[in-house]
C-alpha cells in the first residue's frame, strides 16, 4: 500500500543481478567504494590543510601576555543606568457606540 515490502526489494535485486550479472555488479560496487574512499580522503586532506594553515598563523602572531588596554583618551566612564520602574500609563477607555445614530 504505497510502500516497498521485503518482497519488492528482493525481486528488484534479482532483476538487477540478472541484467548486470554478478561480476559487472560487483565491479560497479567496487568503483562506488573507491569513490567513497577517495572522497573521505579528500575531506580529511582538506581538514589537515586547514589545521596546518591555522597552526602557521598562530605561530606567526606575536604572543599576547596581557589583554589590550584602551588608550587613556578613549576610556570613558559609564553613566549609571536608571532602573527605577515608571508607573504605567492608564489605558484609553474603549470607544462608545452611540445609540442615536
């Protein structure tokens, strides 16, 4: 009823084996496996390359022993923030319907 059962999958697999043959099918699966392996290796190489560039960048930066201080003319004292609650404004009365329209 709209889905594949185990029998559908088995019949489909038998038809594929009959059409392509055992050796041709296994060769195709071997090629797929090689492709996946090379893809994973490429992804790992890319990650290694990124990590190597990051390490080189960290080595070329001067060591920071203290946090950077702002110059004296840029430092400004902060004003205190007023946190006292303000009274709520009264809500407007609902509009009245005139019955003399």
